[in-house]
C-alpha cells in the first residue's frame, strides 16, 4: 500500500445516530492506533462538509468508525463507491443486508445457520391488527421468555428481555422508540459470546471468542459502555469443542452474508453447547470496552498493525 507517508487514512466517526458518542470514542481509538502504526490519519464527521472534502483531497482509504444506520446500513458505503474512495469493511449491499436483522436472520436460516425463531413486526401492523391480539399470538408461537429489539440498530438500545406476558407491551413501546419495526425472538438462555472475524490476507479467520457477563444479566447500552457493569473473558470460558463450534458458526455467518475484511458475530451458547447466531455487525465498536479490540488482544495481534493491514487491503482492492 506504499509507504506510510504515501498512505493517508480518513477515519469517519460521529454521525447523527443514537450511537454518536460511542462512534466518536471508536474513531479516536482507531485514529490513535493507525498513527501508532505509522500511518498518516485524520478524523472527521460524516456531515455536509464530507463530500466536498473527499473531492478536494481524496484519502487513500477510509476507515468507517460510524455506528448505527450511518455506518452500517450501506448507504455511506454506496456514496464512497460513487466517489471512488476505497474503504475498509463490507460493501454496500452486504452491509445493508446485515443491518436489517430480520433479513439477515432469514439469510442465516436459509444457509442452515442456527438462529432463534423470530417475528418482525412493524409499528403500523402492530396498531392496525390490535396490540393485544398480536402480542397474544407472539407469546403462543414463540413462548416465554422473549427478546425484543429494534430490527435495525445496535448497542443494545431499545432491547429488553421479557419474562412475563404482561411486560411485553412496555417492551414493544420501548423498542418502537428506536425503530419502526420490532424484532421479537425466542430468548435462548446461555452464555453470551462475540466472535470477531478478520481477513488479513489469507481468508477470514475467527479471533478468540469473548464471553460477556453483564452484572444485571442483560447486555444493554449501559452494560456495554459503563465501567463495572460487565465482565469480559477473552478468550471465552468454553471447551475446545464448543469454541470450535462457535468459531465455525461465526465464519459461516460472515460468509453467508457476503461480508469482507472484518465483522463481529454475536452468539448465544445454550446449555447443550450449541451456538445460535443473534446478529452480525459490520462496523464493530472500537472503544476501550468493545469486543473486537479485546479479541485482537487475546489473539496476540497488534491493533494498529491489524488496522494498517486492512487499510492496505482496501487500497489494493480499490473501489467496490
């Protein structure tokens, strides 16, 4: 990818999603890591000044540290394609698919990858068909407990575990505050793990699984980003056989959705040691409490050098 002085990286962070603050923290960490690896890098927001800046002084490549729709729904990646700017990460189409949880789960199920049973419910249908009748059918079909979360979104915002049918309406209302469609899926008790997948040139590889143990039992926004509310184990406390199964499921999900460079696959391991894929993130958090950097450290990789390698691959790949 040329010498460090020839390669200039633009880190995009911020945006207007609910995850703006987390994105800014991710972006600053990525910026510091790239500079520590010897690359020239700067950070900027994805606002009205971005396109003129790209046209006036195009970077060698972009690293997207935006979370939420801006960084994950594929739209910004499509714009970068139009501007002929290479970027690290999955392309626009694959990102769009992974961002919409019901669509991604349908693709995973079609590929034979275990994922909990679910129903996606737009707010309009919820109102038109009658909330009580719809919720009764959901409980009859999926049972209890249930996980309710936005069909499009991240960082645990709007997500809730429902143990009693009487608590489901409030969970739906909380979910609809973040998205017009709720994903309601069967809650699978077990061990929460995240597997980061990276491709440094020899094909996708699964980094060590990170086990997530939230103090209050739910890995919501506060648990993710408040010190002391969650304990992480990297690598996860899994047997070798279960660890292999989790890695295989993550790699299968990464491939089934057509992702590239890096992703984070969230899974639950049930009491029988079987992994179930909950979702896939194409723009993983890079903060001090984020899961991908923990996995990178557990693998013994240098975070900045890993990012620099991904930048080099993006530059060599070009646009698209």
